[in-house]
C-alpha cells in the first residue's frame, strides 16, 4: 500500500498563530485532535507554542500502536513501531529517526529532523509539534481551520480485493482450486493474494507464500511434515494470516529446520478457534522477521530452540499458547505486548557443566528449606528464559505461567505491567528482571514468584503502584539498583560480587555460618555519589508521567484483593524525608547518612506485598520510598533493616503514614527506621518456623492483620495507622500470646535475646 503524501500544516498553524500576537504559549482549549475519524481525549490539552500546535506525543503514538518509553535521567522520550524508532530529548529540536536500516558494518543508520519547536514537558506530558508526528511514522496530517481540529490519518483504505480469490488445497491428493497456487511434487507455492483453506496430510513437503498481496491460510484439519524446511514459509507478502478453523486440530512437524515449523519474513497474524500443534526438533517453533500477532486459538509448541522467536514486535490479544522449549519460550528482539490470553511456558536449558555451586535440601525449595546459589556461577550455552524482550515489555492483561531455567520474565530495557495474573518460577535465576525501569500497576495485577534467586529486579527505577505481589527468593525479593547513577554496587549487582565477599566464618543472627559471596561485607565498599540529582520532595516521572498515588489499606489475605481501611486517604505529595541525626547508621541502609545525594530507585505507592527474601526482602541501592500499601515481609536470618535484612537501602528509607507493614525477621535489630505510625515490636521467646501465623487483633477480638511468613522468625514489627493510641491489642504468634496497650508511638514487647548482626549502631525508632 502507498501512503498518501504527507500534508503540511505549517501555513495553517502559522495563520492560527498570527491571531495570538505577542503570545509565546497559549492554552488551546478549542483545539481538538482526531485520529482516523476518532477523537483523541488528552489529560493535557494541546497548546499553541511559538506558532505551532503542540500535542502530547505518548497518547497519539499509543493510539497508532507505537510503544513509548521515558528516560528520566536523560530527559529523553523514545517511540517504536515496525522497526522504526524515534528519539527526542526535552528542550531539543533534534528528532532522531532510526528506520531499522544498517550500514555495511551493521551500524544503525539515523536520520535527524529539526523541529520548529523543541519538545517540552507540560504538566507531566511530553508535547511535540503535530508535524513531528506526521514525519516520524508516515502519518497524514491536515488542519481543519473552521473547527480548530488537527486531523491525523494513519493510512489509506486497505485494498481488500485479495479476499475475492477464494481457494482450497487438498494435501491428501495434492490438488487445489483458486488462482495463484503452484504444486510441484510435494512443494506448494502461493503466488497470488487470496483466502485458501488447507486440509489433509502432507509428508515431507511445505507451503511457501511469495506474493506482494495479503494471503490467508485456513488450516482445517491439516498435518504437514517437513524434513529440512519450514512447514509454512512466508517468503514475501504484504501480510500473512494463519486461521485455525473452528473445532479443528492441525499439526506442523519440522524435523530438521533451523528456522522452525513456521517462518515468516513478513507480518504474521494467527487466529481462529481451532488448535495448532507444532513440533520443531532442530530449531524454533515459530520464527517471524517482522511482527507476530496472536489473536486467539490454542497453539502448542515443542521446540529445541526458542518456542517463538520474533525480530520485531510480539503482540498477543487472546488465545492460549503452550510452549516447551530448550531455549527461550518467547524471544523478541524488540517489543513484547500482551493484553489478553493465556501463556504457559516451560524452558529446560541446563547450565554449562561445572559452572554451578550449590547446596540443596531434598525438597529443594526456598519455602521449606533455603537452598543457596551464586548467580554469577550459573551460565548457559544459550538463553533459556521464559519471556524475553530487548526494547520494551508491556503487559496489561492475560494469564502468564512460567517455569523456566533462567529468568522467567526478562527485558533488556523497560517493563511496564498494568494488569494480568502471573505465576513465575525460575530454577536458577530471577522471576522478573528489567535492565531499565520497572513499573507495576493495576488493581487486578497478581504476581506470584514461587522460586527465584532475585524475585523482582530493576536495574534502574522500580515503581509499584498497585497489585497483589508475592515473592519467594534466595537473594532479594525486590531489588532496584537505580541504573548508572554512580551509587554503591550491591543487592543483586552480581558482576561486582568480588568486591563484597563475606569474610570467612561469618555468621548470621542465629550463629549459623553464612555462605561466601553474599552481602555481609558491604560496609567495606567505597561510596560513589551520583551525577544529576533529583530534587528532594519530588517523585520520578515514569514514561513521561508522574506515577499516581494509590489509596492504600488493609488487604485481608494473600491472593485476594483487599478492602481499603477506613479513615485513610491517599497522600497527594511526596513524603518528607526524615531529618538526619548525625550518625552513620541511618534509615536502614549501610550509608544512609549520605542518602540525600542518592537516587530514588525503589518506590512503593500502593499494593499488597508478601515477600520472603533469603538476602534482603526489599533492597534499594539508593533511596527507598514507601508511600503506601500493605507490606508483609520476612527474612529468616536477617534483621528488620540493614544488610541481610527485611528493608535495606543504601540511601534513605522513607515510610509514609499510609503504609502498613509487618516485618518478621530472625533478629529484631533495626537502625534508625523512622516511622510516623504507631509501632509494635515483639521479641519472641521461641524461634517460630515457616507458616506459623501472626495475628494482630483489637480489644474486641477483631483481626486487624494476619500473616503466615514463608521463613523462620523470632521478631515481629507491626507499623500501622490502624493501631490507635489508648487502645489495647493482642499479638498472637504461634503459641505465644502478647497483650499490650498503646500509650506511645513505639511499643516494645519482650526482650531481644541475641546480638544479631551488629546493625544496632544507629538510633532506635523515633
């Protein structure tokens, strides 16, 4: 299809600007924007700035199917669709376009367009000239002066004449009807656009599509076996469709094809209410050089390489995909976008021989017996992740179940989760790992990481706004490193493990010898301060937006959406950081006294979290900000705060008044954890084991909190605005019962009976 010639709107906009004599920036309430006939609603209205109509970039690009991400450190926004990426920085007039082409040496080829008005942030949104949108992704733009409307159209009307060529292919008899079908021996070639029904059995043959038009293949009880080639090969097409006819079972068996059972060099869409079974004994199950969209149907893949491998974008809007593979379940070199459907993945890659160091119990599960493994010692010949993306991963719905050898969910850059149900287990690695920002939102988001080294990790900024999250890990349950900010390395930065080895014969709070290669010697590392500070009292824009503050309240039980407690309202501003009191053992982290100069890298605004970490439960290699939510966390061998603790921040820990936390630890030590809520600390007489219940009830017997930690514990901290001064409470822990009346902010029950791990250098709670 040919795009219409892009219409310039400069003259029209200049005319509009001439009415605004002397004005540089004018709010344009009367300006509207329409995309393909549909009005676009903006939370930040378009504006006329320096004679140009400026519109929010993110909203329009998402409307046309582009993915957008924001780099707060560089103040840069990027958008990608169909291998084309545009990048621009705030206050810069340079718009960089990467069309996906490379030079002879394989280096990307960029084109730079100079904007009439630089990109700029207005009310938390990135605004750009309308012209930039038309030129970057080939959109058509017109200006309706009478109605003050920007009209954007994505493309011409699609030519659907190919649908008139209806045919069929009988694999049993190797006969066909319809135009553009060639059959030579067992090789079937489609050379003309059309809609073709395929049925029967073909041994040692394949179907090849080679045309400039659209082609749809309807598999209707088809079975194709190919010895050396893909069973279905899309060599050329405008777009290819595979439809699974209702109620039919179909089979594609590739015996010795590196490219797998389905290989498409063009955009491919799979849908229908039938099923497709793929066996690929030498390569990928499905390989797509462009986009792959799965709309519905049941697709089951067994592959020795990747289950699904895509060079561009993987999009799933429904259906069921079952994958068993040696390498990655789904490997995407660009964008993964999942909004609905069910994905079940099992990857079975094994580590390279003699590279793993490990001790384990018979059950080999961190819930019942902690097994330990140094991630740096685990290497694979090829990647064996569950779902892997390079540029960005966006998940807004569906059900995802992964049992993987390496990372269950992984992205080389940003992950954005706004919905969906996740059950994740990684034998040797992490549950969710983002090398860029990681954002988790959505009231219906449920994440359960049942086995992992680190449960959920972001190598830049992690923001949790909502959702029900449960994590069991042998290392950190949550870990955010803050990116390349020059901060101390630790808490999951395994490439620096040589700098933080525990000394020989180091012991934990219970006198048990601790393994080498953990974080016990973190205090010996040198502090480096980051460049480019975020002003105090401000939140971090994610994807060009300010993360919303969530209402937070009591969540009754794990896995259920909690009800909100009465009397609590969302905090609309960032909580004030605690004042420094001059000692080095501040706010839960090893170098908290210098926390002002560190990055806010782990932010929890709401949600319900149950966490069990073998190292730290929540580890921030910068500042940790907890504005709200319910957090129930345990560390079997550590303390409430500090290294090898429930909360560990290398910078400052700020806990807002809307937060409700229960911390269970092997040692009750803490360092200057500043809380605004009423707090109860209980030092138990006995060691309590996994799943022993903690119940907090008021004087009328009403249960306020229930928690069954996934690790052993001997001390419990409860902090909540639901604990009222002057009221009596009962804390039941296993067979121990403690009664207390709240007469001051901090109430301590029992006596600490061990020396812990030496984290008590700081001041007690204030």
